């Protein structure tokens, strides 16, 4: 990408699965989009016409690294994948840890852009500079775990890194994910189904090359400075010791547990006891591992010794799995959460849509809106682990009612009847795990996310961090409500801060848990700028990088309007979060208020230079960013985008 | 030299630091140290002699400290430090 190829390899692969033509192209023209997420959304915008659907061969799958992947920059192992989403019809943007990203850089490529559809199942094999499209008929139908093993075996390469889909992706289950090796998920947005639609089972990569940095001494000084922050953080100390399930006590304290499909925001004592982090780590964890270059190492490996899932050994099961499979389904069993997560990982379906669909079915069954006749004879009572797994299996294989459920909660509710829609918890069609009647900044960030619902592209977590460095927080955020979860004031500014920070981290190749999203004393804009400049030899200041992140956000927003028609009306929480007060303490009586949300959105759009009525970037905002062509497109597609 | 440890997390920071010492680039393939996951334990190997493209460990000659130890952020760093005492 950069002339000296420092930080970047400077090359990307363009692969057309129709013609099987493989091209190598320079990545230099994308330099202002930084890497990973930024380059991904720019390529999506440039390559896709609005009439191309997610499953069309014309859709692209963009796999991207950033300039810090492969270096000693902390937690620099993240890989980005972008496409048009079969879930939202807008931007599909996902990000996973592991070792795939550095391996791709060592193999000589910054990005892979895949178009077309193979006539038979195939997988890609990238071995240093060599690229091959290989037959994958023998892998079709296999789980991601079996696929990872089979590829490593047939290519005789235990060090090979893979990303693959399971039966869910093959069967075009809308919430299908891509798994990196066995247990790192490119989860939301339905990217696994896009791979399935292209008959692409997997990508395998092995690289033995090097990543250079422009200023060796400067880079190591910047990396040292960034790395020195982790041991000073109490939040990280807990996270290292207990993984993300360390969040359980805090979420209980503040009311962030989405019990029984978000009916309540607190859980019964027996569930709180069952999910107590220290006990579960002591009882089930066999070892803790880390992603590439990560100074935190948050990934527990579990082995279940007894009970119905005895003998199961797997990596993962983070807080999100407890919220999804425990809280939302009313199942007070930590081992079930491990089991359900490993099921999703093997069959290649994301945990959020899998759990949300089951939670919605359970609630609709409770309320008499769906009967056992609609469900192939199943009786989905709250807390029934066996029925939950069976419903997920039916979704993966589109068996019986599974064909409807596999469409995700928004479409399934559309098919199952008007009254069921109220209980379908989604934003822009994306199934939710995120509690919304909980903290305002988090809710705003989740609702305006260009991925559909999602907390990783702007939702702040500082609102419930009781150990936050208040002086530093005030200085960085410029607001003083950063630790007042129920305050509306100042939250748009807080969201904008993390919209920029998390986009920058994802473009550089860093994990958002390792930057100041998770604790304000961790590396922020300054530290990322120092590492970026030293790695690439460029000389961008913090403002330049923030502007680059805002360009990404604006182009995503425009893509979502042009492709999916998303406007202001799509930035509201589901009705339940506004119409029902939380029934139990600690947030008893709390709900999001329509008038306050209206004002919040006004302030948020105004701050971004967007039209308040439409919720879209104005021409002057886009022109100022050098995105004149986006302004032209917004005008061109206004009112007539549905005609395609 | 090799040891088995449950205190390693497999982040490969030691390999990156080692390659940077030898070649001034990030390339785990040339490192004197490597960490491999064996199901539920890590095997850490340090090469005393050069083997193919892998450099033999020189105890980080010219550096203020051993970089694999410096960049390890986990309890296994003490084990690695001891392992390298005689180099």
C-alpha cells in the first residue's frame, strides 16, 4: 500500500470464482482508508451496485488486514471481513481474533477480494505467494472443526490458519458466521451465508515472510509505550484472570442481563450463582490462551467433566454466550452455555441470532402466539436446554420450522404473524444480544450501528466502569456524564468518540478490548497514531486518523441508505425498550423514552453534520471529507433506489 | 532446550521480539524461540544453534535485556528467564 511497503505488504488478491482468474493488485490507492475495516467498506462501496443482492455472485467478500497486523503492536491479530449483508442488506462488517491476519501478511497479502460463485464447492489455498482454488466437495457438509482438521491434514500443515463455514453457511442460514480456525467467530451480519452462496467452503493460509516497519526504533518505543498500560489496569487484571465473563457481577449490579428475551434486565439469584465467574473458571477451565501478540489473553479453554455435556472440550464461551444462552433462554447452567457456543461454532451459526430466535420462540409460545403445531411438535418452555439445541439444529439444516427460523428473528416474525413482531428483538433486521434499557450511550451506539444492532462500532462501555480515571475520562471525552449510565446528556459525543476509536482499531488490526474502549488508560488515538506512523513511515496526526475513521462511518451510512434504505426511522430501539418499564430492580420502572430518544438522535446527527430529518450525511459534510461522489450518489438514488 | 508450560498463552510475542532482534523485522519463522500449543499445554523451544532459517539464541547480544522475556506479559516469562540463564 505504501511505496516502501512498511506496515503493509502492498499487494491484494482479486479472485473471481466464476472464471477462476486470480489477480494481484497494488493496494496503494487505498492508503487513505488505513486498512482492515476502512479498506473493506471503501471496496464495498465502489464495487457494489444497489441491485446486487447479498447472495448474488456479484457480491464481494473482502478479507482485510491492517498495517499493525503481524507486528508487536499489542493485540494486533484481528482480521476484518466485509460484504453486503444478507441480514440487513446493508454493510456486513465483522472482525475476529486468532492468527489468520498476521499469517496472511506473512504470506504477502494485505487483502483478499472475492467475487463470483464457483460451479462446485471450493476452498482457497494461499501458501506464501502461491494461490490455488481447490475442490472442496469432500469438505461440504462438514463442521468447521472437521474442516479445519481436514485442511491441515491434507495440506500437511499444522501451522496453517483457516477460516471456514459450517453447514449453516452452506445452507444459507441468514445468521451464519465464518469461523477462524475452530473457535474465533466472524459472527454477525451473515458473512457465512455469503461464503456459502459463493460455494466457498474455506480459506487456508500459510506465510513465512516478514512484516517490515519504517522506523524500527520508533516503532518499538511506541509499542513499548502501548504495552506498558495493561499491567496498570484493574479492569484488565480481572479480564486476564476471568475472561469476559468477569463482566457478570457488574452487569448484574447495573441491570444489564437480558432475562427471558429481554422481559427483565435482572436475573434470579440461582442464575447469578450459576454464572459466578470465579467458580466457573476454577471448575471448568483447563488453560487460558491468547490471540496473536495479545498482552491480555482472554480466551479460556473449557473441559466439562460431568453432567449432560461431559467430555466436551472447547475454547471460548464469553460473556455474550451467557447473556444469549443463559439469560435470554432462562437456562441457569453454565455448561449449557459452553455446549450451545460450541454447537454454534461447529455448525457455523452466530450465537446472537441463534439465541435470539430461540428466545423469541419461547416467549411467543409462552404468550400463545406460536403453538407446538407450528413448531414440529416441540414445546419450547423457558429453561428447556434440549428444545433450545433442537431448534438451533433445525435452523442450521432448515428442517421443518427451521426453514422459517433460519431467516433470523425479524423475518421469522414477519412470517409467523403480526403479533409476534413485538417480541422479535432486532435492529435493522440484526438479532440483538445487547440490553437497551440499561445505559443510554451503549443503547445509542447499538441502535445507530451501521451493522444493524451491535455494540462494537460505537457503544461505550465506560458508563458502568466504576474504576474509571475520571480526570482522564473528562479530558478525553469532553463530557462529564461518562459514568452516568441513565443520563442522556453528552452521550452522542461519547458515541462519536468510540465510533472513531473502534473503527481505527479495526482498520489497524487491533482488538477493541486492547484499546481505550475497554479501559480509558489503554492505548488510545495518540498511541495508535504513534505506532501507525512508525510502522508505515507516514506522518498523520490524531485528527487525520479521526477524520479517516469518520470517512468510513459516512460511507457506511451512505451505503446503508443506498442499499437498504436505512434512515432515521431505523435508528430507534425495538418497541419493547420504549413501551415496557423494567419490572425488577435495579432498573425497576426504567424504559427508554421516545421524546428523549428523538432529541438524542437530533443531537447525534447534528454533531456528525447529518440531516436531522433523514439521518443522512449532508452534501457539505461529504464534500468536506472528499466524498463528493457519495453526495452525488445519495442524490441519484434518492426516491428511486427501490426501482432496481 | 524445551519446556512444557500451562502458564504460556501462545501469543507469540516472544517469537516476534526474537525475530526483531535477529533481523529487524517481524517474522516468527526465523526466531530462536517458538511456542506451540499441544492440546492443553504449550511447548516452548529455544534453539541454541542455528537450524535452517531459524537463528540460534545469542542471549540477545547487544540488547539491554532478553527481548523474549521483556515482551512476555504472562507468568511463563519467569520460566523462560530461567531457561535462558546459561545462554
